[in-house]
């Protein structure tokens, strides 16, 4: 098959799996997961073939795989859609294919395939466990299979389809379609256990929050289309078009109308304005401040979903879209657009890191860590470090998927312990209930440790070090000192809370009976962990800075991905300061994290449980106050009481009354007098009177009738005679 | 020479008028019935006269006369039965007094 054909069909197997499972195999659990994993495997295979062929092309950035078809006729021309694999999408495809496949396999174990049905499990609630009796009659409780097992695989199949579509698209429209498919799946999967109110709320929150971003993104897409007449990346990013957009004022009419604001408004170019609109879509999807609130709540979903949405795919899609739009942001002559991006990214990075320090739920720490790391990428993009952002995107996807799946494994092991003791008040996700799990769950521990070190940027060995160091070096090298310092502090906090998490979860002694009885998870869960751990370490080696290796190993990633752009970005000039900084923050953070938490037994001993951090800087409360309560108030006062009860009901009541009056009028002045009395009764009366008159000729004497008939005969006869004869 | 056809017809017309007068003027129902019989026989005279003068070869005229006899007999039987029935109920044979159908 030609490479282009493979790219076209690459997203389809998971979609097919979705329909197969939903329509036919919903009842058969083994068949359903086989179809889903098989489909993910096919897509994986296709992705690997495409990736390897892409590696074989010399100067791939200039000779990308692209294929288009005419889709919608637009007047005299066509709106074209198509697929494109360039260096950026090739590396994205690589990590998406791997993580998706790993997550699919992991889900089999996570949802307890092969375990008995639960005693009182319901669809829409997590499994509660099943009671089994062994041959001696001794009863014990084991994990039970997820009641909606097939449904889960259908949804993640659809999700994978959305992600692959997004990655292979060569235009903003199909990319947006994939983007929205993922938004839908995110909603469905976060609310997978819809029996829990918190899950329902989280699903709605995620959907609506990302929708805010999507609306702006759609505006940007529409503006871009009306300006350039195309949504194809290659067309948009032609140098002359970019230059024209970068030099055109975005709001000329507005700037003329308000001369006072002219200096402010005139600094916005079309490229910058569109870029920022599209970037707001990224802010929503990648959970950047101020639209970050949905992501931690999204932890209500099953853990593979957390890994899928919040590490490997959906949030990466946001950064991927921002990377795609980088030339647009870069074309803005004033540079304001990139400054905004850098600010949002850097602020999010440190802001989320401070919250992560005070969270006790193992998954929530990772959720905030994800927000923070995405902030790193966005900030890198903002300082122009395109390649560093892409590199961190890939390495982060691997180690964060690993960490999420590892935390799922930990939770799974803890649930085992909870079922063993039967004490359901113990939260299997609270890290203070854990401790000492390294002995109980060795594979999970070692892989989690690798993931955690990668996240912290443990020097030289792990992928996170190389990508994070590149971001810091670029921020420093391009002279963005504020960004550099912010990110360095955020990186320190990252290492700190990661070590806190590892220490609380795995080190020390078990703090609860449940953690004493935790159990290593099945191979379907541990094998993906091991594979991802390999990438979490090894992937960094393809992007080692040439300054550190002394040019012995070429920085392949930089060469390859940098070729996506028309002009390959220069690597930042070497400086020892960012290197020392990243060494210090990684090692220092890890060390202090261990030092501070090695003896902590309960939340009370944790000095960092500061209310403001614990409550996430009160953003939920703020949004509740700023948006949700006013929205409720408006819907209550305006929509319900004014619009619905007064205006709409008023109109309806008026119409009703008018109709009633008309009915009365018709009844009293038309129906009764005309129809009833004149036509109805009048006819009867007429017939009655006619009958009354006519009856007088019925004299009852037979001879009178005969006389009458004889007279008539005579008259007729005479008349006949006279007239005819 | 023989009697011309018109004489028969005048006789029949006279007989018919006598019968009709009886039917219209008599109060007794039996007398009315007698009038009807006279009218029927006037018709019979016509039928036989026409047959004899106009088409003596065919028997159709005679056949019609016989059919009229038969019908007259039946009519008398039915009519008398009705009159007897009325008499039994109302104790009268006067046509004017039988006025159930009057308004």
C-alpha cells in the first residue's frame, strides 16, 4: 500500500471497532475487547509503517506525505480535505499509537477481565467486588468485572479515532472534527460511572469548560477561512500569506472608531488575533489557566481514561494544535501573541505545580502535574522553542501515561486490600492510606519510579530531563528570563511533589491494613507499564542536546521536527546556567521531597496542607461565584421568571385568551343564531309548517281521494289533448 | 248490416261511468265494490269488442278478458274479506266512517 493510503485508513479501525461493539458485540466481553485491541493494534501497525517510512525520507520536512480529495463544492472551486504527515505529526503519531495501544491493553486488566460478576454491581457504578467461597467454605471477596465492560472499549475506540483523525489531518476542519469527537468521548468517559453524582458533574464541567475554548477556536477557524479561503495548513503557512496576515490590522474599523484605543488595537495583526483565538481552543483542551478547572475533576473517570485523556491524547491534542498554529502566532509582527502564549504557559506551569503539592489523591496530583507540564510546553512555544515544546509533548505523553497507568495499578492494588479487609470507608486513592507498596507491587513501583523521575527530570537517564532542559535552555537562551525563572521554580516543585507522591505511596511502612494487603496487578496491566517505562527513559536519547554530548550523538529530534517549519529554528546558544538550574531543581526537588515526607504519617503532619493550595487557589469557588451562580441567577430570574413565565407564557396566554374570545364570539353570534337557529331549527320549522299545512288535504275519506285523483287524471288528459294533439 | 263498433264503445263508456259514479257516490263499501265490478266489466266489453272488430284471428283479446275476470274475482274475494274484517272490528260498512288515516 502506498503511504498515503495507509494514512487515510489509519484512523478507521478504532471507529469500526466502536460501531461493531456498540451494534453487535456488546454482550460478549472477550470479543469486544479483542475487537478494540485489534483495531488499536491495526492503527498502531499503520502508524509504525508510516513513521518508519517517514524516517527513510531525506529532509522529510520538505517532502511530506500529503494527499487531498475534493470534498465540498464551494462555488467554482472545492473545499479540500486530506491527510498529511510531516515531521511533527509523525512523532505525534508515534507516541499516540504507542500510548493508545498500551492503554487499550491495560484497560483489560483494569476492568477486571476474567473476574466473576459482582454481587451487587450496577451499570453506571464502579464494581464493588464479588464474594467467592473456596472448597473449605471459607468466603473471601475478590475484584469483580466492570458491568459495562464492552461499552468502555467502544468509547475508547471512538476516542482513538478522534485522536488519529486529528493527527493525520492536513486541514483545520477535519482536525476540528477529531477535536470535537474527542470532546464528546471525554464527556462520555469521564461520566462513565454515571451512577455517581460527582462523575456526572465532572463530565458536564469538562464538556462545558472545553466548549468555551472550542467556540473561540471555531471563531478563529471561520476567520481564517474567510481571510485566506482555505484551511489547508500548507496553504495557510505560505510565507506570503503569513506575512500579509502578520502585517494586516485585525480590527481596522474598531481602531478608527475609537482613536483613543488606536495604539492598543493597532498592535493586533490578523495573524495574531486568529492565532490567539485558536490558542484559546488549546487553553480549553490542554487545561491551561484559566480554563484548567475541568481536568482535575476529570479524574472521576476510570484510570485508563485519565491516562488516555489527560496524558496521552486529548490534552496533547491541544498542545499539538498550538504547535501546528505556531507559524501563525510567529507571524504576528508585534510579537504580542507569543507573549500572551508564553505568559499563559508559564503561569499555568507554576500555578498548577503549587496546587499539586497539597493534593492527597494520587490521581489528582498527577492531574495538576499534567496541567503544569502542559504549561511548560505552552510556555516553550511562547518563547519560540518550537522543537523543545514538541519534544516535551512526546516525552511527557509517555511518562505521564506511564504514571497514570501506574497510579491506576496502585489504586487497583489498594482496592484489592479494601476488599480483603472489607472496610469500604478507606479511600483507595488517598496517598496517606498507602505507604510501603514497593514490596507489595514491585513492578508498579519500579515503573512508577521511572515515570516519576522522568517527570522530575532526573538527570541524563530520563527523557524528561532532556526535554525539560531544552525548554529551560531555550527560555534562557532567547532572553525570556521571567519565563525561565518561573519554569525553573515550577520544575523544582514538580520534582518535589513527585517525590512526595512516591514517598507517600511506595516508601516507608504500610500505614493501613489495606495497603498491607495490596496486591500486584495482572500482566495485562504491568506489561504496558514496562513498555511505557522503556519509552520514558529511552525516548529522551533521541533528543539529547548536542552541547552536552559534545556532538557525539546528533540531536536527531531537533533536526527531524525542526524541519516541519519553513526555516529550521536555531538551537539556543549553549549556556551552563540553565543546565545547572535543571540539574539543581530536579535533584533538589527530589531530595527535599523525600526529606520532607519520609516520616509523614498523616495529613496533619504535612506542613504544606495550606488551605489556599488545598483548595486550588479557590478557582472553583471563584468560577462558581463569577459564572455558575450568575448563570443560575440569570436562568432563574431572566430565562425562567421573565422570559418564560412573563414573555413567552404571556404571549401564549394572550393567544389563548384571544382564541377563547374569538370562540365565544363565533358561538354567540354565528353558531347559535345562524347555524343553529336559522339553518338547523329553521329547516325543521319550515318542514313542520309545510307538513302542518299539507296535512289538511288528508281528509281520510277514500272517495275524496278518488275524486281528487280523477280530477287530476281529467286535467292531465285534457291538457295532454290540448297540448300534444 | 251488423251493429257498428262505436255502439259497443258507447255502451262500455256508459257502463264505466255508471260504475265510477257508484264508486264515488255510494257510502256502502259493498256498493263501492259493485261499482268497481261494473267498471271492470265495461273494460271487458271494450276488450271483446275490439277483438271482434279489429283482429278476430288472434285470441289475445279474449285472453285479456279472461284475465280481467280472474282478477275481478280475486279482487272481490279480497275486497269482501276486508269489508267483513272491518265490519267485525268497527261494526260498520260505511266507507266514510273508516277514517283511521285522517289527520
